[in-house]
C-alpha cells in the first residue's frame, strides 16, 4: 500500500544526518519491537493481566515523533502506550514491572498496561477512554503559556479518537488559545475492527485540522526519518510560535487490537503487505546503504536491546507486589480515606 | 461582622485566593466579560485579566479537562460549570479522569482543582435544568464533595477547597445565591471534612445540606412553636462524610430526618441512614425518615413543581408524625 504524503517542504536537519542520532532511532525502534514481542509472550504466560495493546508495526511513528521532543516536553497517550513511554525515556524495567502489576512499576502496579505514568519523564499518562486525554493535554498547554515557559505538549491518539467530541473540542481551543501542542494521530487504519472508512466521513485525517484553521500534515508513519523531519517542524512551530498542529502518521499494527483480538476483520495479505514495509528493516537497509551500519552492528544492537528486555522481565519478576495494607494509598493527595 | 449574600461571599473567596496565589485561575462559560451567569465571578475579569479569568467555549469536556491538565502542571484551577445539569456532558472527565488519575498513576501526580457548580430546582426550569447531583459525585472515591448552605461556610469552604490538593466538587444552589448572612472578613477557612450543628435541640435531629439547610432551619423554627425542639445538622461535608455530629445528635434525640433536594433513591439520605443504622441503631426510637424530591423528571408547571420538591411543610409534618404530635 502506497501512502500518499502531503508534499510539504521539509528541510533535512543536521541531527538526522549524524550517525549517532540515526543509530539511536534504529535502536529505539528495535527496543520497542523486542519489548512488545516479550510483552506478548509474558501475556500468554499469564504474567500480565487485563487488556494489553501492542505497538508492533508502529515503531517509526512512535520514535519519529517522540524523539523530536526535549526531556521537559510533555507526552499524553492512550492505552496503547508501552512504546511511547519507553521512547520518552522511561526505563523498560519500570514499564515491564507495571505490566506485571508490581510496586516498582511506573504506577506502583495500580495502573497496569493502560495507565503508565512518569512525572519525572513528563510522560503524563496512558488513558483508556478514547479521546479523553486531549482536553487534559490542552490544560498542560494552558499551564505552559500561563507560566511563560517554552515547553511543548505532544498529544497522541488513534484514528478512532478523531471521531469523538473531545477531539474537536480540543483542536478548537488549542488554536483559539494558541496552545503549544502537537496532536499526533496514529492512523493504523482501524479502531478495533472498524476500518477508518467505515467510521470517519473524512478518511484523510489531517484534513480535520482545516476545520480549526490549524496546520495539518500527513506522513508515511512507516518511515522514521520522514516522521522525524515533519515532527521537528511542528514541534518548533508549537514552541516558537504557539501554533498547534495535527500530524497524521499512517501506519499499521501487525497484531490484533489487543491480545484478545482474533483479528477476523482484515486479510492476511494486507498484514503481509504492511510487514513488507517494516520500519525497522527499512531503516536498517537505508543505514547499510549509507555505510553507516553493518550487519554485524545490527546483530549487536539486537543482542543489546534483547538483553535489556530480558533484564526488564527479570526485574519485574523479582519485584515485590503492592502490600494489601496499601490498598487505600493515594486515593487522596493527603492520604485520608473517605 | 459584614452581612453578605452567598454570591458575594463566594466572590470574595475567589478574589482573596487569586490575590494570595498567582497559580489560582478561573475558567468557565461566560464567567469573564459577562461576569458569570449567576454573577459569582463579577468584576474578576476586569480586575485580574483574561489569562486568570478564562472565558471558554461551550465545551464542558474542555473546561474540566483543561482544568485537570493545568492542575497536573502546577496551577490551581477553579472551573465553573454554569449549572450542574451540564456536567453530565463531562462526567468522563470528572470521574474517569479527575477522580482516578492520582490513584491509577500510583500517586505520581495530584489534581488540585475545584469544580464549582450550582444545582437545585424550583425555578420552573423543567426536567433538564433542575438537577441535584451531589450524591453522584459523593459516590466516587478520589473526589471531595461539599455543599455549604450559609454565606460564611460558602466563603470558608471555597477558600479551603482552592487550597486542597484534591479535586473538590463545590456544589452551590441557584436558590441560595441571594441568601444573606454574616461573613467574616479576610482569612476565614472552614474545613472540608467537618459537618456542623447549626441549631441545637433535644427531640429530633434533622440533617440537610445546601438549600435544604435553610428549609430545615425554617422547619425547626416552626416546630419550636408547637413545642418540638429540633436539632439541625448541616451536612456541608458530603465526601469525606463527617458522621460524628449526626451520631452524637441521634444518641440524644433518637429520631432522625434527612432532607435533600434530589431524588431519595440511592441518595444522600440513604447513605446517612445506613451509617446511623450501623453506628447508632440501638439509640433509635423510629426508622430514619428520608425527605427528597418526588421521583419524576422535574415538571415545569408551578403547582406540580411545588409538590415535587421538598419544602418546610414536608419536614414539619414528618417531624410531628414521628413524635406522634400531628
Ligand atoms: C470512549 C470509549 N469508547 C470505547 C472504548 C473501547 N475501545 C478501546 S480502544 C478502541 C478503538 C480505538 O481505536 P483508535 O482510536 O484508532 O486507536 P487504536 O486502538 O487503533 O490505537 C475502542 C472502541 C473506549 N476505550 N473508550
Ligand atoms: Mg486505530
């Protein structure tokens, strides 16, 4: 499948031609891939409970967008956010421990797969109600302006979320109040089993920005360099000019909606076709052509990230469960039980 | 002590807190240039400017959501829901987000926000504009819920709510904004978790909050003429629910009436009654009587509406019947 990209002027950046930065993008994507493969395995081994939504296939979109941010910029995400949390700098240990429900997890085991959070990394949470986090992201945008800071908020959500009211309310005020937000729509072509064209009157989601006189862009979400280039521009625009934007990244999830989805609504050929455009293989080939990476180095990176994921599992396994006496902890900020 | 209306007491609390703390800001529909639909925010937009008194579009999810995000990012927002009826559009933000964020993120953040919203019926506004939802909010762990019934408490509790680190539902009532009372000047703080005996008596206890507190006080005055001494407990702190003054009072009077403006089923009175049964059953001489709105969507017709909402006569008749004095 060919993704029609908007013919936007985008100037390549220094950062994208330097080797360490390119290798970092490659490594991050592979880390997310290996982490999610292990997550699926651990889910099947019943180490992880509840709903579990994987990022496999979406790595270029995740890493291409989030790597553009500074550590003090904010990310708001959804229930499909393991990779987003890792890309924002949260240790795989803490993410895996959260999936295992352990006290050492990002949310002390109180949140689980859908509710990762880290104040320190300004990863402002995984939210499990479709569209819910966009208005909250606007609040952080408002606070940034209020405190006269130069931080940026990235609000990430799926294609399905662009049909709910909160999406439209949020784009409206982001533009009206000039909030420093980049809205990132991960268009993986489906909301559960419903294809975009069966749910949205407008299938090119970037066009929804037009209703709010906002910059709208569409990018091939399987091409990490293209994603990164356009995101750099939109982040800069948010930071310097307080101009929000909507970025549609067209991508694909190779696995079902969640671990419990038998995946009956789409053809095997379609999945194969998208796997043929795998973001990690594509970047690997590109870097080899550019003589920036060898097969041996690729092998080495894979071993490194695999070891990191194994270590995360070990850490999660060995971490303590929350104590029953702490059931009521943190219902209120002053700890008092109601 | 100065005498103020409830409206002006609330206004004073907002002004004082905004002066005290730069991070306090207000947002809501028509609260700025228009001065607020009930004029609670009168003059604040002029005084503090549009950054700190933010007029929003008619988008309730944005109002609450923006307040939550700002609260997580270092500010202390006070959101106004024009009336409680409109909050249903934003209940996801109130319950799924504001109330749960701290817990589901393992205590990693806090949400210091106040949602002010008037409710109540009796103004011929029909089914969609006459709700009382404090029991909905009070059902939810993670929220604090208060509903003051006097101007002094309104000021003192609003100031405390703004300083609290949790999401506080601050329930006002359209029918009480013009009610007057003495209000202490300046720093006057009323705790969010203490209910209060507003009138002492020996024969019967009446629990009520918000506008129904006024109804209960009027009823107690009427009962006194017939030789019945009623104790009135103001249930201004609904969550956490401070039962201590009620239990103490029931141990003295052995009879309890609860009064609320919303429907009785699954209501505030139901909660109070069951806690009294758990903690003071042996002291009761009669079952707890619950007074609330008729279980119908609020009718427009004045005559029907009058029957549908509880009033002084309902309390008086119920109290006399409980004491065998009818
Ligand atoms: C308001 C709401 N309605 C329904 C659901 C159930 N649900 C969870 S994810 C999902 C699909 C969302 O699709 P999309 O926004 O495209 O994100 P994706 O899962 O593809 O990443 C649905 C319907 C929900 N969580 N919240
Ligand atoms: Mg989708």
